């Protein structure tokens, strides 16, 4: 039985376990179907079982984990239908963001997008997490330059939900993404809204094609 402890300490431990497991799931280190045993995780993370149970319960509520009848938990498979819906939403909102950003961006906005683009270009193709991080920053910088709070928060939430699929396709898409990003950037620089919208839409459709190819090759990871 777990010993009683200070509530604030217990809360911090549960948050630590939650963030650790969530990162492992989102990065693919814990693939769909991976069993999560409370006793083993408690030992690995050097915490009692209570924060592990709380973390798994939270991850289950968020859809990242499924609880089985034998009280074991597994990493939930990726819902391909949900991913497709999110990608459709991303294209619709992000193409609008690019259009408005081309019209509303400031000199400072362009400077920030250029800085992110140059850093992204310099990252090694093997550094997948860094590539994915700076790729997302590029897109969010454009959303910010649209000066529309609803667009920004919608894309922020959408990118978060797409993390499980965006990391696996990042390496194969690295070169294409950089080329496509450069084209979008030039449209923003020239304040060409229609071109910015079209180029962003084409970019997102290319992402969709990559996701479909990945799903076809790894169908066991999806439901």
C-alpha cells in the first residue's frame, strides 16, 4: 500500500509521470499496443504506484491509453479517421492563416519567420524531434502573423493532436518541407495573399499524402 504524503508533492509526482508517459507516447517510443504495467513503471520512474495510476487514468481520459479488463493499460492505437479530419481542418485553417498573414504581417513578423526557417534548414535530417519542433514553429509564426486569435488557437490545438503522426513522417518530408516553406515565405514577403493560400494548401495536401503512405505501411498502428 502507498504511504500518505504531502498532497503538493504527490501532485508533482503525478504530473511528472504523466508528462513522461505522454512524451514517450507522442514520440513513438511507446508504440500503439505497448502494455503499461503500473508496478514496472513505478520502479522505472522511482515513484509509488499512486501517481502512476493517476497519470494513466488521465492519459486514458485524453485517449492516449486504453484500459483493458485485466487492469492492464495499453497505448491506444491511432485513429486514422480522426487524423484525416484533423488534417482537413489544418488545411482549411492554415491556408486562411497564410492568406491573412500575407496581408497583415509586419516587418518583424517576416524577420521572425525567416529566422525560424533558417534554423530549420540547418538541422540535421536525423534530428527528428528538432526538425518537428522548428517545423511547427514556422507554421505557428505564420498563424501569429495572421493576427486572428481563433485561427491561432485552432491551429495550436490541431498541431498538438497531430503530434503522434507528425513525428514519424518528419524525416522523410524534411527536404520537401523546407522547399515548400521557402515558397510560402516568398509569398508572404511579397504580400501575395492568394499565392500564400494556394502554396500552404498544396503543402498541407502533401503532408496528407505522406500520412496516408505512412498509414498504409504501418497499418497495425492504427484503428
